[in-house]
């Protein structure tokens, strides 16, 4: 072969080569004027910078760019597609758009994620030119959280707000265990509330001027949980599935933790596949489809024991700890079936229950749960009796079944099991029945459940501050909040919630009854004995009143301490005239994500 020395011809050759054409050119002045030129091996693929380490399941912080480079002329804009693949981790997948065209000589991959943590990973880019196959391997990188432990603990009191906390403190005479933590108020609206209200979802001015505003529309636990776990506002009832017709499967902080090798747990005092724990690790169009939700939580595949109604595909990495109610022993419970419980035991879950399904005695269940927690690879504690529910603890401490673990005992078990995870864990702990007591307008149940929740918070803080287990406030994020208020508990019928409740005493709790004047459940000093609140005519002292049997759109408090919690201040939305600066519940996701990244 012969080389052309004319500069003009060289440019022409390369220009033709650049569009992928084998060239036959005429260069005046040589022989017959025809000259066959093999393509010069001057082009190569190059990564523009190396892939950055970061979280599995999250897009790369900077897009991955691959250039076809001409050694003398820089990026070469040939008409070719560059494809990309992952090497170094057989069980790990590269997701996103894996083929991209060259634009100005560079292929840009801006939506790539890696679905599971791994080290010494490489990306391999390749392109088929008509004349040569190009391939290049990136420098090594890792996806996953950094070495070392982090603990993310989100405690949610379902149906909880400022008045409920005040009532609990008034009755017990004890400051709640989160009283010393930092806090902001927090809005809880979902997309349906925003559409109904025709405003930003929560308008501080309307909230304190129009009493009806707070109860005309409110989030449910599913959409609120989705906002806290995914940072995305959705429609009422959805379990980590996005809003509208698109129904996108959302990635939860629980999913992200699992993808990154961090332990994951969900604990609740109500059935385990109820909305708040479910949305942490499962994805469904509706909270009502509890069986496929339970299948997804226990086995990863929402179609394990039945149809995958409402589901959005499998969650291949299982949680490590699930503890809650929903036991099928009495029937009538649609949360967990016997088939699911038996299959869980056969498929690697260490089951602890109180009805002998775990092959153990039926006595000393809470102690057994805690003892087994430290040995279990996967811990499934399933409790409850009638309809799978754990009986209410009432305000005077009665009603509790000693064979049902308290929320504090469940929390302790979860922490003991999860603390062995080498990269730490992410856990949600729900006091679920405060909401039920609010729906029932029942102060006795509400106080009892509030005491149970506060005890659980004390247990968690004790664990964080225990010097023997490697946890401290530097590597632990604690968030204590509510998903929404329930019952619009106030100091009287149609009183705004800034007026303090009357003192909550045993006698006043027992006097709580339905008032036919305003149509609310309340406790008041019925001076004239007519069974009606007469505060306008005879100035009867009112202690409290429940203004709805549903949820309210009140701001709720969000308490926090520890790792990454200083970030909350960056997410303040606005100032409420009564509650002060408030954040939105989507900020919880953002701060938990920050704690995972560190
Ligand atoms: Zn509710």
C-alpha cells in the first residue's frame, strides 16, 4: 500500500473516513490518479473522566461520556452508536439507556444506574465502525455506601400532632423523650389534597382563618409514607407508586439501603403490611392489596402466594427485619395469610409468633423475640390476635396483653438484629394505632398508644447512646415524626388547634362522651348536666374535643438529631404563624438519603 503525503489528500481521506466510508480518492499528479487507502488506525474510544463512585440505585453524579477520538484531530463525529456494559459483578445490572449516538464526537449516558452495590466495577464502552471495532474499559470504581456503619432510624407516630403530644405529656406528667431534640413543623399534604385545596397543599394563612380548611382534605398514611420514603408526592392510597396515570414505581429509601448493602427493617404496632411499613419496602397501586404487598415484603415477588394485583414487579433484595401485627390465627385478617406465614418460615425467615407457628412455646413471647433477634439472619416477628390486631394499651395501662410485645420491645429486637449489619441499617418504626384511636375519637386509647410510642423512642435513644454497640449521634440519624394528625383534637368544638387542651386526667378521660350540641366527642365539665356542651350559654369548661373522625391537614412536628440532621434547615418551605418554620414531609427522604451517602 502507499501513503499519500499531500496534506490536502490526508484531510480528504480522514473526512471521508470520518463518515465511515472506505475511500477511494483521486489525488492529482500520481500515476493513474487513483489510490486505494486503508483506514489509518488513528481512532479510539475514550472515557471522558472515570466513572465516579457513589450510591447503587442512584444515577451517576456526572453523566458517563465516551468519545471517539481521532489522535490528531480530537473528537471525531462519525455516525455510530456507542454501547456500554458493566463488568466486575455478575449479579449486578447496569440500567438505563445503554446505547447512545455520538453527538459532536461524544456519546453521553446520563441515566445510568447500577442496581446493587459492588467494588472494582468497570464500564466497557464499544462501538462498531465499518472499518474497525473499538472498545475501551473504564478505570475501576465502586457503587455503594462507604465502609463503616450508619444508622437511619425513622419513627412515625401515625395520626399524631401537637395536641396529641400535649395530651400525652399532660396525662403522664412527663416530657416526651423527643422534647429535647431539634424540630421543625412539617406539612403532610398529598397531590389529592393540593388539588382539592387549590393551593400549595397547605396554606398557613387559611389554616388559621378557616377552621374547615384543616379537615376538608387530608393525606392518608400511604401517600404520606410514600412522600417520606421517596421524596415524591403521590395520590392517596398509593404505596411507593407515583402520582397520576403514569404510576411510576418509586425507589424508596428502604430500596436504596438494600441496594447499597445496608440492613433494612420495618416495625409497627399494627399489621405489618399496613400502609406505613408497607411503603418502605413494597410498591403497589393501592394499600388495599395487602396480600401481594405482604408477598413483596417477605419474598420479593408480589405474586408468590397469589395474583400480583396492583404490584409493580419484584423487589429482589429482601428486608432483614419485619416485626408487627397481622397474625392470621383468628381469621378475618387480610394482611398476612397462613400460607404466607408458613412459607416465610420455610424460606429463611426466623419466625417468632405467639401461637406456636414458630414451633416454640406460647409463653414469654416478647422475651423470646428479643432473644432470637440477635441470632436471626432474617427476623419476622408476627403478632396480634383478633383480626391480627395487637390490643390497645389504654391510658391506665390496662388492655395490654403480656404475650404481645410492646412497640418498645419490638424496636429493641429490631435494633439487636440490625446492629450486626456491617454497613449499618435503615429502619422505620411505626406507632400505628395512635391513628386508630384518633379515628375512634378515644382519648384513653390515644394516650395508651402515645405512651407506648414514647417508650419506644426512649428505647431507641438508649440504644443510640449505649457505648457498647458502636452507635452514637455521629453515625446515627434519628427522626421522630407523624404522617398526619387524626381527629383534629383541639381545646373545644371548632377551636383552632393553637389553644392549649385542658389538663388530661383519668376522670376527664372517663367523662369523654358524645356532645349533641356540636356533634363531637369531647370531655367537658357538664355543669348543668344536660349532656351537651354549653360553653356559649353557661360557660361550661371544655377540656378537649375531637373535631373529625378523619385525618386533618394540620402541620405535625418533626423532631431530629444526629447524622445529617443539620440538613433539615435547608428544606424549610415557609413560616407558619403559629408553628413557625416548617418543612415538607419530602424533606425526610432528602435527609435520610444524605445520611446514606455519608
Ligand atoms: Zn388514619
